[in-house]
């Protein structure tokens, strides 16, 4: 392990790890789904100094087992410099992939429609902070009808955790922005507990309930800080979110602020027509929380399960809900484990499976049918482990098949060895989405900008 990680290990009980959005079962309900075999996985990848060109890049991997280039990188498009590549998201028509940088607040819009095997850069947004009135750190890129909703993590006044959300057209034109409710400006929302911190992170919509749900993490000062330094700073460790906010989806106005202490990260909402609930996990306290509408029509939040042994500091990161709402994959960064919970009773999840994937683990993405599960490793440039404590991979992209009982490895790509960087967010692509047939021959070389 790196010296930084070893030095910080004693403080990890206080640590929190940011994650990102997931996969086909966790996308916007406004978006067309790939319900069969995906052809490609697009991986938004952090540049690493001394690795390849050192730049952030969109890496395309062929994942169709019938292809000649199955399990290979078929395209890599660098964007110039390092921006702290983190989250990405598809527009509702899946023609464009939006990918953002937490440090520079730049957003890169890739055309994945013209040639799904070889994305091209369509547009770069470099005035996000100015256009949005000071929002910093574009995080979740979430599809609404004809629009993209972008959640922020910070602001340009103090680079703390107070932040907002912005809306753009699919093509990248700014529309409007709104700020998270705070104690001094609840914007009409009901404060149901102790917190109204104004922090942001993820967002999910339940259109039939006219509900938008947002979670909370931390600001630029923390997520860009050296991990050991941050965890040794008591004041920095106080600056993490403790809220989930329920919004009026159509009006974009906050309705209720729920206490979810411990940095609630990814939000995953159930798909069932009468399933009015979402899950999140808290990185500081290693718990699964249920955000649900009660019989009286009021939204509530409660902790419903522990994730591993909190005293061993598992640090939950990404989660992925199955299409039938019966299972939830939960990654824990510090121990490199993925855990599967039975959530058929959302009020009482039970762990039914676990497996170590690597030295560290962050993202999990599953196919709509649940038969393929993908993993990547990178968290943040200043937080990632740099060495393995044993034989496990550190920076990787891996595919496993899932048969309901066992994860069986299919292939693994070492992104450092290949000169690519640190793999983070995954999104799926398929020729069939656009009524196109795949090329008859594979791509022999990676194309780079």
C-alpha cells in the first residue's frame, strides 16, 4: 500500500469515499434501456501522471462475446489535461454521453451515436461555474426529457459543500440552476430533523410521484485534498453531508429535508409501479438507508441494514439495484469487496453473497438481465491506493457473469499496464439502440485524440 494510505489507516473510521452513478438498472426512467446484450462499455478514466499521455480519457471496451475484439479496448479518446474525471451520464435519447471533471468543472459531451465503437468529442463546456452562478464540481449527469440535470458538489465562494443543480439542453446549452435548501434558506421546504446543510451529490427521479431525490457528500476543499491530510484534519472531517432532499420534480422546488447522517451517496430507486422507495448508503457509518413514502404519503428515511462490520471500516461506495427490485449490489472500497443484499423486503435487507474483487473497488454496473456485472476501481486521484498489499489488482476494469449464486470472471484489463489511467464511471452502448449493425471487422488499433 502507499505510505499515504498506511498513515491514514488509523483515521479511516472517519473517512468517506465518493462514488458515482451506476448502470443499466440505475439509469433515468426517461431513457431507453439496453435489455439484451450490450456491445460496449464506455469508461470515463482519470489521467495519471507518468501513465500513457497522463490525460483524462473516454475508453471504449468491446464487451460483446460474439465480437472478434471481445474484451479489448477498441478506442480511447483523450480530452487534454487532467480534470478529475469522475461521473458520466447519457442523454434521454442516448446519443450523447456527458462526462464531467470535479476539479476544473469542465463537462465533455461525447457523440456515441454516429459510431458507437468510436465516440467523438461533440462539445466542451468550460463555463459551467459562471453560467450556473457559482456551482462547482459537476457530479451526476442525469437525463430528463430533452434535458440534462447536473448536480454540483461545491461552490466558488468558499469551495465548501453548499451547492446546487443545473439544467442544460441535451446539446449543452445552459437553461437554469437551483440551489440546495439550507437552514438560512429552506426555500419552502420542511426541515424534518437536525440538518439542512445545502450539500449535494446524486439525484434520481420518480416521475409518477412527481418526486426528485438528492443526496449529499462534501465540497471541493475535501475531495481534492490529500486523503491522509483530510482525515487528520478534525474540521475537514466535519464537512460532510447528512441530508437527503425530496423535491417537487416538475417545479424543481424542495419539499422536505430528511436526516440521513453519515454522507449518503448513491441513490437507487425501485422500478416497480407501486414501489415508492429508493436506497442509499452512508459512507461514514456503513449503513443502507431506505428513503420511502409512507402510507400517509409522507417521505421518510430510516437505516435498514449494516454493511459489513463498521469497526473494520469497509467504506461503502457504489451500489446497483436489480431490475426486479429484489437485489442490491454494494461495493466497499477499503476491503475490495462486493456484497449482494436481498431487498425483496426493502425494510429488512439481508446480505446473501460477497466476493473480493480487487485491492480497492469503486463502481459496479450490471446488465438489465442481471447476468453480467462490471467493476472498476478508481475513486479520486488523491485518494486512490497506489500499491497492492498482495496479489490483487489496483486499477482495473473487470467483467463477471452472475448465475444467481456465483460471480465467474470473464476478463480483466489492467488500466495502468495498458497506459490508460484510473478507470471510474461505466456506461453501456449498443448498435441496436440506433438501428445500426456492428462493423463486420474489429478495430485493430486504439484511436486517440
